[in-house]
C-alpha cells in the first residue's frame, strides 16, 4: 500500500542550513489586497499581477503547474486564481468553513487540508467534502501550513499556541507523527516546496500575529532548521509554479 509521510512545522530555529538554490520559475502569493509574482526565493523583486480583496487560506498548483488553486476564507469556497489578472473564480462551496491549511500532492493531485487541529484530510474538489486521513502533528497542536513533496511526503507547520511551532513528519494511516525540529519562528502562514529544486520554503509572522512583517525562510526538512531569506510587509500565502523533476527522489529525506 502506498503511504504518504507528513511533516508539520510550526516553527524553526536559525541554523547553518545550506543556502537554497534559486529556481528560474515563479512563485505567486496573496499579500495584502493583491496577487503578486516573483522569482522563487526572491520575493523582494515582485510584480503585481492584480487585485484580490478576499482572504485566502492557501494556494497551490496542480501537478502540471498549470492551474493555481486556492481556498477562499472569505467565501468558504475552493476556486482558481487567474495567473494573468489575479481574479478568483469559485468552483466549489466547501462543506467546512474551518480550513486552516491547504496543499496539493504534486504527483497524484490529491488536495490535502487541515481544520485548525492536528488532523489531515483529503479534499474532494468536486463536492467540497473533506475525508480524514490521519494525524499530522502532536496532540494539542494546530496545523496552520501544509506542503507536499515530489518524493511522496507531506509537510506542515503546527503549534500549541504557547510554544514556538515545530516541524513534524506524519505517517498517515499507519503511525503517529514524529517531531523533526523547531525552526524558531512564530506564526507560520505558508509551507511550500519548489518542486524543481526540492527546496522547502516557508513564511512566518512575528509574535502576536497581525499582518505587519513576514519572514521568508528555507527549512531543512530533515532537521527543522531554518535559514532566513528576507523580511517583508504583509501576510503571505504562496504557491510555486514548478512541476516535479523526473529525478524527484534525489532530494528524498
């Protein structure tokens, strides 16, 4: 039976993790009231795509890196974001309004979500119904970001509201999640792989939350250690437009 692994990262300590190689393709992000585009790993050089006032819980691309999907928190719907204009188009009303994290498996195309606790669900994009798949983090924690890797693993960020969040690896349906490490940042809002390079990126808010300054980092998925890239204003929900390499197993943790 094919089983996925899930890493949940609520926080990361600064460390000597290697500097990430920059991809030639683009990342898209919802920040403030607009959709922006920027070279992967370089959000300071962003270009405005178009306005979008609604709040998004998360965004991710389909396996072909063609369709940009999003969970719309304002309307509690699943839909797509136009990469040329930033316009959001609703496709499905969600059965649950509590979705706190979202990612798409870059190989199978399975939609995964969390609902503000430790559980991970698959999401039916046609019916909007979520089906429980297993635990993604420790008891008493809440997942706020999910990311799926090309090598058959799921990753996420989660915390208990008191301590800094931590990175976990989950074994959906077969075992308990395993703590990987604590990155050292608060308020994770995004966790996303660059499918081409295998680099894991994340966004964090400062203590106390808010929408002031976000920190963009890379995370070592084997240790949970983070390396900062930059700090920018706003709350970021990001998706990276890259297909999985045929050599995806080269970066398997």
